[in-house]
C-alpha cells in the first residue's frame, strides 16, 4: 500500500501519478507532489510546481476530486475497456473459528493466488486466468448487476457473485482505483436495470 | 485467570506502550462505560491501531468485531480469539457473527463495533452500515458512542508505517435506544437512529463541518519534507 492507493490521480490536474517514496506521490503530468507531513504531523501537503511553500491538502476534498473528477464521476469513468494484471484467489471453504470450545464465527480459506487478467467493460467484468497444474483456469464474465458484494480488504479487492468469492490483487494498479471503478459500474448497472440507487456494497450490494 | 484474559491484559499493556510511543493518547469519558451488564461501543475507524488503543484504555474487556480475513494469517486464528475478537465475514450477512455478539451481550459482556465497516481512507466518517444499526436496535443494551480523533494522521490506511501523532479518544454518554425492537420497528428506526449515531460520532471524533480531516496544522511545527518539484 502507498499514497497512490488513496490518491490514484493528481488532485490538482487529475493526471496520472507515480509513487515518489516516503508516502508521497508525484504527478507525471504537472509535477505536483503530494505527501505526508514529517515528524509528529500526518496531514497531507500539496506542493505545486513553482510554488514557494507546500499547502495543506484536505484529504476528504482530494479523495472526492480524485474519485469523481471535475464534473462528477462521468468524467473519470466514462471510458471503459481498462485491463489489468491481477493475481486471483478463489474461496475454497469457510473455516470455523473457535474459542473455549464454542464457535465464534467463520473465516474464509482462499486457494493459491494465480496470475490472471481483469477487463472491465461497461456491462461486464471479465476475469481470466490461464489453465495451470491441470486445473481449469477461471474464465468468467460477470454482469455488474450480478455482483453481490464488493469490498477492498487491505490491498485486495473481494468480489462476490453467485455462490463464488474471488480475491483480486493488483500488482500494478491501485486497488482503490478498481474499487471506485467497480462501484461506479455497479451503480450504473443497477440504475439501468431499474433496481434503484445503490447505497451499500458490503456485506451485500443494496439499493434504496 | 484464563489464558485469554492473561493475553488480553498483556495486549492492553502493549497497547498502552504503543500509545505512549506514538501518541500521546488522551482519553475522556471513561466513566461512561457501564460498570456491569452488556453494552455496545460504536467507534469511528481511522487506523489499524484503533482496536489496540481502544482496548488498552477501556476499564472493561471489549469483544471486537474483526474482519474474518485477519484470522487467516499465521497464528491469528488462535491469537485474535484470545484478544476477544469476533470474526465477521464482510461479503455476506454473517448470522453467526450476530449470534455470537448477542450471546456475549446476554452474558453481560461489552462488544465493540466499527459501524463504517472499514477504515476511512480520508479520515472522515463514512456512512454507517444499516445492518449494524439493525443489530444495535435488536440488542436492546446501552449504546456507547466513541469518537477517535488523530489516528488517521497517526497511521492512515494507505501508509506502510505509523508516525507520531496525538490521539484523542472520547467516550460519549450511553444512548438508551429502548428495548429490543422487532423487525418492523427496526426497519422504521434504522434511518433516524443512523442519523443520531452519525451526529454523535462526528461530534466526538472532532469532525465539525468544514474541518480538514487529518489536518494537524495546529500542532505540527516541523518543516515539510518535500523538495520542490
């Protein structure tokens, strides 16, 4: 995880950003640097190219701007067809967690992570992994409206559909970018199919 | 003394040490925790360290709803239950987690829930999970709102390491939401109660409208670390 997982676009110009080390990102378009204050601080600072001093950056404002762009979510998510390398793990079973002889609850047991590819289209999410070790690879097209739950968990994205649960790790892309993208597509799909305005994505996608 | 309680106390001491090292951690409202009987403590969630710091300062043990994937790490399937963590699956409505929670409340224990369902990315309070509010209404026990301020700056979700920052934990007065509500009444009250809890959590976590979440200008005189681009 890094600041790029939170701010996957430049909060100044919405250009692409790269990790700049030490909890900082640098916009590859305008050169703006965003990072955490030093010492006892922790608030975000923004340093524009040519500016004399850094400015405090409201993280909530930055998040909204990065996730929704200038004119709402349409500007940033209008183009579909993004593809990314992923490592895919599938839920194998659920294991009981016990304390003092009693079942407290259950935890997920995922299979091994295998390389694959995620492709997002306007109406579906495609997940593909090659066949390996004699095991058939995952090859699914999930209509966005069929996704039952969506959540970022640490540096992974968990997607439930039908009776399946997959965990996606993005080696190159910020997980939050894909979470926001998927949320946008799910919202749009639910509205398109007349199922209402989505208000929650976990523990299940729920509309008002 | 059970092994669980020995470990819990050890974790409390460790948590106080972590708080002293990275904080300080200031606590207000500890007397608002009931001396006996079941209660639910609802807190905003800004940092990985929230449960550690919270359990360290509370006068009674707290059973905390914890995402189930954390129990999969080596040793955690044993350690986390000893620290009174309750696994909750987040990709489905987890009836077993609710059963366990209600059992602990019936037995007079305290349960901690982070009703946002995940850590905040930007330090601001996120919408509360409606399912959590339903559970609160079904439980019929005192509800203690608790605001945590400063832990986002201490260790935000996206950072690999913590930095020193003052943390304030404010424990609010118990809210009496009445006896356990039936399904129909719960549905009618989810919205208003969610609004009430949101307002209390915002107030207690020092998040008035317009304030920059995570802003630490008032006590951060250190120079900025970033070189000119």
